[in-house]
């Protein structure tokens, strides 16, 4: 954002299992840049399983996507495009974006270098989980895992998964993504933090010090963990906490 003349558009690819914070992170980025955050007219949130639901209509989707990006960036050079559930996009559609991610100073008179593209995907979630578990068994703390430890797993899984919208995509094969951001599986301590945040957000308690540990444990016990015999990582991250928390809290 401080670079007035970036060499190319910023593109972030967020990968990980359900409930690990990918969509929340994209919202935080939008909130940090635009006055109205995710509701800004310059932020375009595309939920792939809804917007691009029929593979037979891929030609129409390509044209609509092309028009959306060109019109939006022409109106605001700092436009943001968030593609959620990229793994649900028809393979080949994502490459419509390729020209706008390249190093061109303009296309038909429009400069796309200040635009921001964020891709959210569950692809590589399983690979990230297994690698994190492998490090755990080797005695390597989750917080010490570095990007270089999992980045190749992410790019390989994304490009080779036939059900992914990134399948054999030139965006990946030609290294056009600015950064891959792997989201590691959440341990029980992270789940407890999520539960506390939810209970405060819903005003069950007025501050952290008043949150009852017993209630947090009860809610955490309602969730599933992996592997089954060790119960280390949450299989659904923080995703099911709202339902489980309300269930437990309304029992009183």
C-alpha cells in the first residue's frame, strides 16, 4: 500500500483446513485498507460455489469475471478481489485473471498493478495437517514451523488436485502468486481462545477474567479432534464453535 508504483498486482493465496481463519484474515485485510471494510464498493467478495456453480457456463463466467475486474480497477486502482472456495471454481476459470497479475504497466490503458487479489482455498489443508502432525511427533513446536517447511506442499497440492480451481493453472505454474499463506491446524489452546472470544462477542460474559473455565472446557469437549487416539488438532478449527457454544450456554 505504501508503494506508489508496484511492479505487479498483489496476490495472496490462503490455504488450510476449515475454520483455521482464512476468511477472517481476508476480512481483517479489507478492514485495514478500506473505510467500510468488506462492505466497501471497492471490495468484491466472490463465493465460488455460488457465483461459479455450473462448469458448463465457464465461458460466460470468464467474460463476466473479465468485465468485473476491468470495470472495477478502472473505477478504483486499489480494488480488491476476494475469491472464496477457489477449490470449487471450474478448472481453467482462474486463468482469466492471469493478465491482471502480470508485470504489464497497462492493459488497454488500465494499470492493474495496484489491485489486490486474495484466493481462499481448502486445497492442501490435508497435506498441511499431516505435515504439522509429523513435526509434532518429531518434537517440533507448531509455532516454530516456517513457510519454507510447507510452501512446496501447498503449491504442489493446489496445482495437481483435479478438483481444485487451481488445477494446472498458469497462475501457479508461472509463479504469479505473490505469497502463499498456509493456515496450520488449531490446537486445543487455540480453540479455547476462539471460545472465549465468541462468549464475549455474544455477551455471555463482560470480560475475559469472568469467563468460566468450566464452560470453555465443556464447549471444547463438544468438538472433534485429530488424530482420534491423540486428540491434538481440531478437525473443524473454530468453525463449529458458535453452534456448540450456544448449545452449552443455553443449557443453564
